[in-house]
């Protein structure tokens, strides 16, 4: 199983250049091209999904929506659990 992060929305200017539709695999290291700050924010959520956990506010199991920590220029990612 793997966790894929997809950019689903963006406001303002992303210093890493992320665009809606970009996808990254979340693993033990930061994916090439993925902002390290966004990775640090998503990693705990990805680990919960990877080991079968879920979040009570999410309607769909195996999914989480997480925003990068830049409150002035938020990039929002959808994390989803995928079978290899």
C-alpha cells in the first residue's frame, strides 16, 4: 500500500511551485519536488492512513485532507491510500 498526496486547491503564491493536480507519494523521505514543510505536516496523517486508521471528520475511509502550514498561501492536499 502507498499514500498519494494530490494538490486539490491553492490560494496565493506557493514558494515550492505546487499546482492543482500535482501528485506525490508520501514515504520515509520527502518526495522529489514536494515542499518539505508540506511533507512534515502531512506525514503524521499519512502514517495513520497507512496503518489502517481513519479520521472521524472524513467521510471516506483511507482519505484525509491536509493543508500546508502557510496560512497566507495555503496549498491543500488530499491524501489517499492506494494499493500497489
